[in-house]
C-alpha cells in the first residue's frame, strides 16, 4: 500500500461531491503468533472465520474474521514484525472498540479465559460503561456497552 503521508486541502470552500462513506468495512491487525491470535479472536472473542489463506510468497497467513454486524477484522502474520508501541500511547490508531450488550458479562467472559481486564468505568460524556483489555500482542481493545 503506497499512501501519501501528506494531506493537502486545496480549497475548503470548493463544491465537491461527497464520498458517501457507508461504514467501517474492516480493521487489519498484524500478529506475532498466528495460532495464538487466531485462537484468541475466534475462540475467546467468538468472531466468525470468513476465509483463511496462507500466502507462501510472503510466508504469511491472512485470516478474515466477521463480527455480527458484518464488520471484518483481517488478521495477518508476517515473519518478525516489529513491536507496536502501545505504552506510552503512540500517534495513530489508538484502539479498537467492540460494542456489547453487557460490559460486566463480557469482561467476566474474558477473565474466565485468563484475559486481564481493566476495571469497568463510565464515560463521563455518554454515561456508557466501558473497559479495556489487550489481545495477545498487547493491542488495546475496548468493550463499550450499548
């Protein structure tokens, strides 16, 4: 993927046809241990496997996972990926959040599988309950109550 790192806004007052973005289609995650992460996302989080492929030329797996609303997560493995700086928080995507009906029940499910979950807090602006946990590589994940 070759994307420019600079965004140039030419004429903010110009009449431009809107893009009509519909929703988030997928988020891509690179993992360090494919089998461990596959087990975490499918068995613990319960995401549905859509497709799985091994790409020999890249020595890489690609696993397409689906949430109930159709949003997908692409789980990739690559040989020796660099660590993601999560703490202290780095510039860029901060975390991935999953909406749940009952944050306490979801947190209890994670804890029953040995996943460390932060205490449940209340968002001071929305009044919704939420908590954070991490995937096997330390990627920050959030549970946010509907």
